[in-house]
């Protein structure tokens, strides 16, 4: 009889551990399902407000663009930066070819440096003003870089752009956005 007690205790302990494991798995699955549903609901709300396009590899910019004083309502900073392309326009002879091929982005940092190469040590070609529009030339650096912007450190890619004066160069990606706005955390 003494031998059956440890065996029974072992069975009870095994059953208890198995039930705890199954409970933990179901809780994790439930939490994951809730998070996925929350993200889908946020995307649907943004789509309903014409903030983002239907799920695709690219996001089309809304038309018309907001003024520099406007900021998007309910902006969610946890969403990753989408790949941008210019929204298709009806073909007319007055539309420049560059506008159809490249996205317009806006400068978010006053005095943003346009550099010859994608690094901080490259010569400065031009300095851009806050809210100034530039064309994204569909190229970015191979590796992101961490730069201290004053009140925050940001890791981002270098972006190849064309300025309104026609110069092409590289700017730090954190200095651009698809809405005209001022980047917080910059001295």
C-alpha cells in the first residue's frame, strides 16, 4: 500500500501540471486573438476615415494633403511607417512625370541637412526648411543608423530625395513624414 501513495501523488501532480499548462496556452491564445482583433479594428477605423488604403504592399497618400497646421487625428505611433507611393492621377499633359513616379514627403525638422552620401560625415549639399516638400526617389540606405536628435535617439534609414531646387541627396529618414508636421523631441 505504501507504494501506491507516491504513484497516486505523482499522478495528481502530473494532472495538475498538465491542467496549468493547458490553461496557460489557452490564455496566451486568447490574448493574441484579442490583440489581432484590436489591430484589425483600428485599421478598419482608419480606413473608414480615409487615413489608409486597403491592405496592400503600399499605401496611397490621401488627397488633398492637409495644411502644415493640421495633424492626423487618432494617429497611432505604434504602427510602422508604410511604404509610400503617389496616388494614381488621371493622365493629363500638364502633370509632370516626376510627380507620377515619386512620393511627396514633408520635412519635419527645421534645417534638415541634405547630404551627398547616406551618412553623417558626408558633405552637406543643402539645408531644408520645416514643412518643405521633397520627392522620395524610392531608395533608402542598406542599414539603419542611430542619431541623437536632441531629446531623443532615433534609429532610421537614410532616404534618397530630390529637393524643390532640383538637388538630389540623402536625408535622415526621421526628418521626413508623409504629413506636414514638426517632429517632437528635436532641439
